[in-house]
């Protein structure tokens, strides 16, 4: 089962390098060799990084609950109480998956113009603001052979077709996918050419689909299983999911599993069993594959919470007899802290007075209870383990099995110019003798052996992880200026404290006419008391970072470069095309830098919160991206990854299936005798 995997990568985005279906009691042995090469770099950077690999196993019944009923031919009961005898897996088609990628792309439409006998040319279709696009939508639907039930008003289409009047020039030479379709409309036979260019999000999703074995061929309408999609997403979410906000049971993946459990199996065509609302949930699930980023909650900035104790009120923990919160008040005179109400449960007195030891101890225990919930988030398996010390009993809530982890280190070295190539007077041409730049390479080995307990999938998912820290803002210990902020051992970790925004945010050498960053009066988030005295930030000094537009030395280090401000500069030209002296255009913009949130756990997702690609000539427009949402147009297209990776897998699988060389009916199963026979 050995094979090679050749791919490109970017910082922090996970993709599957190996996907292997496993039979019960089968054993897989994997040994890998990895080679990583980096795109050209302007400097020999001090940056440190590595390629991280994760091997996980997901049981088939975690994502297709009726799988064993399908194998045995025995009926099962759906959650709605219907008895069903399953006959197939949940399926989609490669053409439908491709269609979804095209919906995240931009397109230029051309029309075939006959100029003579066997001669023709393609003419660009100008999409005006008032141009009806139904013809082009129907032409695409017709080519992909979608059901007539697909409505042009309710089904997704490529962004340029939706955004009427938005025009691009995507030629066949720069396009990522080309569709030619012959369409008859009102008796007129017209041939159209659709030239698509994938967006960055479409490319990220494409990596996941291809890594899981899907071909994405446009004319392939044969049903294929979606079980690898569901299992891979669960493997990712069990390890990297932002469960502080959303537990797995709230994801689109779990909703699709719910449809599968009800034996809805067709996720590519509208028919009697799958309606548009179910298909839209499936497409929302597909879109989630663009956000499979590496997450790290252990850093100082990511540890902050938007609210203390996750903003959870003290819970009323009912014990069927008493509600614990009702002990929080005590009245010395009337002893009304235990009173019977109409429901036979003690209630809080109208005016509780001085606290008691019991109420203080109760508050301490409730605080610990809620603190645990705040730390572990909403992962159900962790909740049961933390509060009860046991594993969750329902298989669907269990985490996928972690098999192994290994990493490939990446080293950055320098290269020197050994000849004088500089064009004096023109800084854009050549280099001086002794000038240097950077090159990077990584090599490593890894592997594992695993015995599958049941049907399922083994995945190896990998990503590039930068070793990074923060350097902007104040040292948090500088805010210790009075008795309330100077640390006292007796009050260490007592409750939460508010971290000023100035600890993480700087003005980036741009002071606008207003105090728009709130560095004086605003805070960033909440952490346990005195946390600022237990961490250390990096120091970037000298000319490494001095001046917003002075970026020559920025590639030397890869700490988070958080751009709260962005500056825009443009020269003014005269009628001859020459720069006008002493005149220019300049503006200062404020970026949407979030306060404490899970955005900081996804180390590499948002370019302007880290700017790691500044290490390369191909900066991928990180520096001037103003939003935490992926851009729809402009810099979101035509980008390329900065890491090229080859993984050579030596894989052996042992199960009850015959080896290929013994599958030509040349071996007697009784006496195991071999007949020499040529297959030529």
C-alpha cells in the first residue's frame, strides 16, 4: 500500500496526507520520509517552524451509525422511530463537489462566434448591471446534469454570476478550471466557455477533497461515499475544534450525521428523500473544510477570555430536594436560610445579610465547577472526564482515537551572491557582491503501527507550524502600580483580572487624529489573576521593526506582527506620467483587530493578526488585509503556497484480504500450492 504524496502547504492549514479504510482487527504499519522545500526568501530568516503530523482513527459507526446494519442486512430503527433496512452508504458525486468549488470561484464567460467554415473565435460576454444571468446559470446546470428541481434562485452559483455587474478577465491560460457547454435557449443553440479561477478558500477545500481520495472530475456523476469527509472532519474537530464556542454536536458535520442516521443518503441530487434544506446543510458542511486550521490555546494571548468564568452565572444545581444556590444567604435572627416554599425547596430570603462559612465554601466550589467548564469548553467527552473521572458512554460523543504524532524540523539557511549583478542607480535590478538571501529545507522520518478494533478510517493530517510569540505592546508587569495590581501570594489565581489592551496592541508607528485603538481606556480580555507575571514576551529591537513602511528586516523574525493600523501611500503623477514632487496621497486606516476570542487560537488563519508570510517574496497580501473574514475579491485569488512537501509513505496493511499477486486464482486455498502463470 506504499505511495507518494506531493503537495503544497501554507502556514497552519491542515490537510490529509493519508486516508486508509480499515477492516476490523486489521493492522496498518506506516513509515514515512518527508522533504519540505520553502519558496524563495529575501533574507536568511531567524524564523523557526516545523511540519507537524497527526495520525488518528475514526470508527465508521461514529459517522454512519447504521453501517453494521448495512453489513448484516438487519433493519435498524432511526431516531424518529422508523424501521429501515439499509442498502447503501450516504453518497455524493465528484461533479457535485467540483460544482461547490466553482461556486467559491470567479469566472469570465465567453461566447462562441462563428467567423467562417470551421472557423470561430471566443468573445467575452459583457455582464452589465441589468443583464439577466438566468441563461448562463441554466447553461451551467445543464452541463453538470443537475436535476430540473434545482432552482436558479435557490441554488448557489459562482460569485461573479451572483454579483451581477462585477466583471473579471479570467482567460484560459490563467484559469484553474474551464467548462464548455452547448445550450439551447428559445430555439437558439449557443456555446459558452466558462473560465474559472479558484479563490484561496476553494483551494483549501480542494486540498481536503483530493487528500481524501476524491477526483473532482466534472463528468463523473457516479455516487461515492461521503463517510471519509465526515470521519476526517470529526478527527480534526476532536483535536483542534474550538470547543470553547461550539461543541461537535453543534457543527454542520453532526447535522449531516443526523440526516444519515435518519437514512437520508443522497447528498448530490434533489429527490424525494433529500430536500433543498438538507442539501444546503451539506454544502455548509463542505464550506467548513476551509477553516481546518491548527489551533493552540496555550499561548498568553490565546488564553484570554472575553468574559470572566466564561460569563456563566452561578448555576442552580438542583439535587431534587434542595437548590445549592439557596444556601448563599443567611439571616442570623430568623434562621430563614432554610425555608419551605410552595414547591418544597428552600428559597433565598428576601434580604440575605452576612455570609456564612457554608456560603463561602459553596461559592468556592461553584467557582471551581464553572472554571472547569470555562477551561474545557464544550467538548462533551472532556466534560464527563473532568467532572466524573470517567469516559463518555455514548460512542458518538467519544473523541476519535489518537494514534501518533511526529514532526519534521525545517531549517532556514543563507545563500550568497558571488558576483556583482547590481545595476547601479536601479535598486530593482541585480545584487551587490556578498548580498544574501534565504533558503529553507526540512527532512524527517516518522511512522506508527495500529490495529483497528472495528471498521473505520486511519488519517494522517499535517500542517506547517511556526514557533512564534508576541512582541508588541507593554510588558504586563508594568501595570503593577498599586496594592491592587502588585502580586500578593495569598491572592494568586484568585478569580480573573482584566488585561489592558496595550499589552498586545500597538499603533504600528501610525498615530491618527483620533484615539481609535483605545489603548488608554480599553481592555483585551480576562485571565486568572497575576498571569501577566508568569509569561514573557519576545523583544524586537533596533531597526528590526522601526517605521510602518520600513519592512526590509521584517522577514528576519516570525513573531506575530499585529497590524492595528494600516497606512496607504500613493504618488501623484502629471500628464507626462512623471511623479509630482512634494505631493502624494496618504491615509491611515484602522483594522478590525478582535479582543479576546478563539480567533487567537487559530494561529495562522488571519493574515493581519500574524503576517507570517512576510518571510517570503510571496507575502500573499497579509500585510494589508483589513478584515478577519476571507476576502471575496482581489487578493483572495491567484495566490500560491510557500511550502512544497513530498511525503514517501511505506505502508503495509494486514487483514483477511488476499494480496494482489494471489488474487488471480492461481493459488489453491486448500493446499496453498502455487501455480506459476504469466499474466501477460
